């Protein structure tokens, strides 16, 4: 084998429309319920280069140009994928990983889904593992739950699975990105104070303390079926109402948690009220919102209504930026030398994400 | 009988610790679940004088000195008690009603509970009906659901009841005010925009659309039993945790409603976070919050911890006033001529609530 094994991938964020909230297994990251998402286009992406080499003394991670201390537990836990890949590949080479998040800084998004998906793809490919989508999804899941959805494009289902070892808990594509080309996701980035409950500890508390959570789980499979049907038929009105209700439902069980988990702030509530009002005024559902573990709104609409939705959101005080995403095709391998974030010998290149040109360039 | 029948009562607000949210009968105002409250002292009260006379041509209502148009449906619905009293009394005299709410104007509280309780007491007494507490509570309930709790003092349970005619849906005293003298309710009045979903239409929507509401109803009787037990033992730590969870639970099903109902704003959330933090810092529960259909926090604590709770609340930006209530004894009849809001012939006196002296005086 070659002395240095290298691969580079870009993976994108995904925005759930039926949410993942609650683990049935903390260590293996197995969800309490199946869930659904659309993978976004490259407006929100992470590029990651992995190099394995027997010459390296230890694993090293460079995130947005900064070396990360892997003695930090939360950082090292996310690097578990490297161990899994090494085990499958049958070698024990240390790795050098460089990763750049191409997210507007204002957004303050969690980049774990795109980041861990890009790491799964690039580490498995560098190690010459020929993984199926299912195996790749399971690998990404070990880094971060929702990352298992970002290894696929289009409309994706993460199957809860039943097995204790997690071997049937993976994401698969339900419909490709081309199925519903008119669908658009407008992210309304809102002003907020930075304080945030970690979703990891929050999920745990919900399972331990929420009385309503059990009911959510009892009804969520029907929501999943209904949502798949709406997407299948490209029935935007049904889709919008379903995702609004589902988002409210998740934030309701968060509030029912002790201590309560509250991600929605006054600006989020203004977006909610405005979207409800917009739909009422139009006499039909032309926009549907969903909120993850944060105050920013993800407003799904269709191309024909994009302008009116953008105008409506722009008028809301507290909305500071709009990011328009379309549905993406999933991870992409990059093979040009200029695109790798590490040289072939694993040396970190001085590259960064330039917000003006929205591309990764050398300094 | 005399030509003019007059009576004057003061009734006070009550603050629920297990909430009333949802009607099983809209017209008779029958709740989907039993609920619990403490009746407050006279910091938050309504004084009402009723005069019946065969000389009057029509019912008239004067609220805080202003004549109210009884052709307005929501105003006339609340006057249904007059018809019920006339029917029981076997006469058909028209009534003149004068009512003054003695609430700090900043608070913006709903005064329907104290108002409708005062109307029940004064109209029944003016008509010489000798009603039991149960009958009085049912009468008040017809004016406004939670008013049925304000005809009693201390710790009160509004029994859901089973009968379709509402004859077993009334409030009764579980413990008198003297049972837990140390209990204090600190109302943190917060800045808010005035916009508000009416609780009447909100409740209806919750029943129609919330998937989680059924689970709330399945678990609420246990919450009621646990809360009664905590109050019985004056076990503040259990009490505080129970009421926090119960308030969160109600606001969760509100959020799970379509369209979502959101009464808590960023200032409410700051109070929630601060109370959770205060309890954590003290290593025990010294304060418990509950929110009604609005953003103001009702923070229960005990006398020994009142100062630290007040200091904590005062430091929160967005909290603009604190009102400290203790547990009250229920409605009080006033018989001095100077206290009636109407002359013996039903003429409106020029009286008003003076915020400085906190008393009702003549202009």
C-alpha cells in the first residue's frame, strides 16, 4: 500500500422535517424514532480531507485552520469514526484531518451533520473501504446522529431500527433531489443570545422527565407516513402543515422537559406568527416552518412563492439574514490537487472559506 | 319585598397550580380536567355591587366607572349569572351592576375570575338566595370558568364532574388559607407586546388539534393527587417541582396546538431560567413558577425565602414590577354605605381605585 492515503469530500447540511429528538442508545446513537430530512445544496457545506499514514505519530484535527485538542472529550468522541475505519481497513495508521465549514458566520449553525458526513466519506474512501450507502450512513451516525442523513441526497429517512447493535439504524434515500425541484428552504437567521442547551443532554432529560414524550413517539410513525405521502405527491399544502405541527410537537416536548428546554425566542415566535398569517391571508399553505435545536427558522416553500416568502420574512424585526437553499444531491468527492485541504503527505494547506466568493481558497 | 335589592362583595383572583385548559362543554363551561388553585389575598380584587329593582328598564353594567354596552356579545354572555339568579329568585327585575377592579394597571391581568366571583356573590345575595358554596361556585362558573374557584378561600379544587348538566362541576376548599400561612406568591410582571390569543378560542383549538393533549389528560389526575399531598404536608420542594412541571406541560400542549399558542415570551423565559438556576444554586427548591395564559410569572415561595426570591426576580431585565400576594380567605361582603358602588336606589357613585392608597375612594 501507498505511504499516504488521502481523500477529500464535501457534505452538506440536512434539515429535518420529522425530527430526531431522543436516543434509545446513547453510545451507539440510536434514535427513539425514525425521522425525515431533506439534504441541502452546497450553501451549507463542510469540506474535509483525511490522510492516513503510518508515518504519523498521532491523530490530528484542523478545523477551519485551527488545530483542535483531541484530549478534549467531545472532540475525541466525534473522531470515533477514524477508529471504526481503521478497524474495518485492518490497519492502525494515525490520521490527519482538515475540515472547513462553509457556513455564513452569522448563522451560528451546528455543522455536525455535514462535518461528520464529510468525515465518514473521506475517511472511508481514504482507507479504500468500499462501503455501501447503508454502511456509510451507519459510520456517519456514530460521529453525530443526524450526520447519517447527510451522506445521502434528496429526501432521506433515518430508520430507527430495532437491533441493539444499531446495524439496522441508518438513513436511506426515499426520493432523489430531482423529485421535487420546486422545493426551497429559506433559513431566517434571527438575533439571539448565544446561550444554548446542548441537544445531547437535552434529549436525555426529555426521555427522563417529559410526560408527553411517550405520546409523541406513539404518534410519530403516522406523521412520518403522512409526510412521505405528501412529498411523494408533491402536495405542498399537506407537507407544510405537517412539518409545522411536527416542529411544534418537538418543541412542546422540549418545554415539557424538566428543566424546560426552550430554543424558540421572541424572534422565532414572530416568524411563526407571520408564516401562519401569510398562509391565512393567501387562503392556502404557501410556507411551512420548522425549527431545530435553535431559534433560526427553516421555512420551506416552493419556487413560485419564494419571493413573497422572502419579502414577508425580511419585514420581520429580528430577522437578520435569509439564506436560500435548494435540495442537494449529497456528498461529493473532490480530486483536484487544489481542492484538497491537506497535501498528499498530510501537510495542512493554508486555505479558508471566503464569504464573498463563497468558496474555499488559498490564503 | 323591598323595591331595591342591593349587595356588595369583594372577591379576589386565584392562581392555578394545576391548570384549567380545555372545556368539555363550551356553553356550560365544564372543564376537561379537575384543577387546583390558591385564592389570593386582596392585592388583586374586584368589588361589585348589584342592585335589582322592578323600576329598572334594562340591565346596566358599569365597569371601572365606564358604562359597558351589553349588546356586545362577550359582555352580555358574562351577565348570564343575572338571568340564573332571577330564575332562582322567581322574579324578573332588571339589575344595575357596578364593578371596580383593584389591580395594578401595569399588571394587565385578566380580572374575570375575581369579577365573575364577585358578581355571583353579590347578585345571589342581593336576590336573597341562600346558596351553598357549591351552588355559588356553579353560578360563578357560568360567568367564567376559573371564577368558580374564587368564591372560596385557601387551597381550592375545581372538580371536573361527570354530569352533562354541570351539576357536579364546582370548586371546593381543600385546605383553608390558614393551612399554609408561609406560602407567598410573587407576581413578576414582565414587559410584553399586548397581542394575545384569547384563552377561550385557544382551548378549543388545543382540543381539536393537539396530539399531546390526550396524554396531558391521562396524567393530570396523578399530578392533582401529588399536588394535594404536597400541600397537605406543606412540602414546598415537592410542590414547587410539581407546579413547574405542570405549567410547562400546559404551555407545551398550547405549543402543540395548530396554530400554535405561545404565551411565554423572552422575559418569561428569563424568569424560568433564573428560578431553575436559583434552585440549583441553593441545592433545593426554594421557588416554583407557574404561568397562566400570559407572560407574567407567578412565583410561589415561602416567607423565609421571599427576600432572596424578590432580589433574584428584580435583577432580571424585562421584569418591571413585583406584586407579593399571600393566600386569601375568599369573598367578603361589604355592608357600610360608603363601601357600596351603587346607592340604595342603584345610582352609580363616583368612586375609583386609587393606586397610591390601594383603596376604592370617592372622587
